[in-house]
C-alpha cells in the first residue's frame, strides 16, 4: 500500500507544480519590456551655417563639382593656408565648401569657404568653365584608398539638395571632378551613384 502511494505522492509534489506554473524554475509569461531603438541621428545643419548659406543674393551657378582632398585629414583653415601659400591663390581655399571626416574638423561638418561667402570663382576645377560656373565641394579623405564616412555622404546629399534648389542646378550637372578632367578625383571609392539616388 505504501509503495503504491509513494509514486503518486512524488507526482503530486514534484511534477504537478511544473504543470501549473508553481515551480521556482517558472519563466514569466509577461511580455518583455519594450525598449525602443535609439533613432540614428540625422544630419543637423547648425543655424549659423544655414544663415551663412542664406544671407545674400547668389550669382548664377551651373554646376556642382565634387572633389576629395586626397589627404587623410584637413579642414578649411589648413587647406586654405596651403592653397594660398603653396599654390599662390590670392583668395586662398579653392573650394566653396568642405565636408570633414573627423580628422581636422568634425565628421560630416560642412565648412563654408570665403569663395561662397564672396560669391567668387572657385580654383578647384583646373578648367575655366567649371571654376567660373561650378560650386566646388570637397570631402576630406583619400577615396582611392578608403570610403567617405556615412556622415560625409549625408552632409553632401543635404548640401547638394540645398544648392540645387537655391541655384536651380539640374541633377545632370552634379558631377565629379573626373567627369571633365583627367584625374581620379574624387577617387574610385566615392559612391557617386548612391549620392545621385539620394538627391530629390
């Protein structure tokens, strides 16, 4: 009689609690706490840059010309100094805009050059037509060896969209330096098609 009751008692004491969720090994059936993913930061253009872009009447521009600096680091001040002292360009920085990569200026930072502020010809193209009528944008980096950062591409896309609208520049006149000159600029790793696909 005792032998018969013991298996039943073991069942009641050990197995039954598992069936009804009373065991200490019970896993909660409550839904997991929802933790929303932190949204990826969008490019935020500082108010000072926007006011600088918008502050005056612009001259007619026909093209947007994309370059790379072919250097690992740099910013508007250092490249402007090089252009003035080494190249002998009186107006300094040959580009209208620079976009930093985190080495010399912040990653994705748009720097506005004096040639845009003064609405004067660039010295970036090595070609009279594109210097006179082309807005030069240079991304810091050597894209023969590496890729631009995602922040640089986001800033570039934002800036091109802005310039297209403000200057009435058609999509087919957003070009790379190598489009019209024998050069590798802006490098084989520059994602031109990706940028074009993101233009409005």
